[in-house]
């Protein structure tokens, strides 16, 4: 089969499209003929050799990728042969090896892809979607909210814009550049702001008039996340889930006390380790997509252009969830 392999940590160009032996499912595993593989921020940090937060650097050579969807074509010992021929999606966790024509996955990680849901959409929801559902649980958006979403054109952010709209909230979508701003507006944001314009917070305040931001959903952190936090009104809620800028939102307890703010990180390492926690989020995310309530925005690249996908992702030139097909 063909797969993307990394022989040396470094730039995206180190990702090579190569022919490798077909994987064989071990006991308790299935093999999936892959239709779509998800690209995640952690993939890029692992590839660069910087580390991926909770995940250790892989032994080289390695095949990246932690999210796959496709059709089961064989099973290992102890696995019900009825799985063969079923369309499935799975999060591979730290094992990876999803950037490939064939991938193996533990049978307990499988979800049957709901009827009518495309493979790339299923891949988007198994990882990005589960994060979004967990964050939205903590945010508890209502029609009384004014919710500000940073990186609103991204895979998670685009789902937040839809969820805010569905809840009847006023949604402020923040993204970088005219093309992404236009996409956020299409998703249903009430107001949009281009963070590449230095006075974007003042423009948000002007657009809201006498309303104040009540909730910030932030996965960027750094100066952008802090600027978003500063827009929160009294008793506002800061809900964080990532730091794509390289650092979390910087603040002190004094910042919270002055306006009675709350700050939370709903998907912590402690929660992730709870049996069934992530699988429950995955199941709900897939159901939301199947019902059409949350429609993932997907940008596709052919598998053999994985290096291009990483380059575009790191340069912030992508919209929605990046998927290799």
C-alpha cells in the first residue's frame, strides 16, 4: 500500500508518499480501507519534533495521523467477521498511522458511520467534533448570550458558530483575512471581525452597541485570546480548549475578580482519562452531524499531498477541518 512516512523530524517537506507493507490486524483489531484521514495540529507539532503535548514523539520512521474513516476489509483474531464491509470511523489515539491507504484500529474504537454522512465529515467529527461537543457542554449557550469565537473559520470554530446560531445567541466570529471572514459570515455569524486588523476589538464593541460579550470560546490563546477575554462583560465566561498560538490565554486571578469572570478548561487530561468520556463525545458529535445540526466544514487534500496540507495548515491558509482523501 501507499502511505505518508516521516523519516526525520522537521518541515512539512519531510513527509514522503511511499510504498510500504500492508498492515495486518492483530487480535482485537480490524483493518480499514481508508477513505479519509484527519489532519490535526498535534500532527504538525509531532512532525516538527516539538512534541505534541500529551503525546510523545514517535519512533522513526513513522506514519502520522490519528483519525480515519473507511470500510473494514479484514479483522484480527477474536473480532466478529460481521465488521467486514461496514463503513466505520475511528480515532487511533497515540498509535497513529492514519495517513495511509490501509490502517488498523482496535475494534472498541470503531463507530459505524451514520447513513448519509460522508467519510470526510465523519473524520472531522470523530476528533474535532468531539472537542466541540465537550466545549459546548461547558459553555451552555442560550439565546441570551453574546458568544465570541476565535479562529471561527477553523474546524472547531466553524462548529461553534453554528451551535451559537442554533441556540439563538448573537455570534461574533473572529478570523484572519477576507476569505475566512466571508466564510464565517456564511456560517451564520451575526458579526465578524478580522483579527489581522489591529483595532478589531474596538470594531466588535461598536458592532455590539449596548450589548457585551458573555462567552468567549477560545482555542488560540496568546494575545488574540487575551484580547477576546478583555471583551467579556461582567460575569462573562471564558471557555478554553487549546493554544494554537503557542501559549494559553495569559491572565491572573485579579483579572477574574475585577469583573466576576469565570475561566474553564472543560476537556482536561483528567477527564480524557475517564473511561468512556471521549467515546461518549464522539458518539454525540457523529449524531449531531448526521442530524444536520452541526455540519463540519472540510478542506480536502489528496493523500500524496500531505506535505502541502501541513504547509497550508501551519500558514493558516486552511478553512475548517483539513482532511486527506
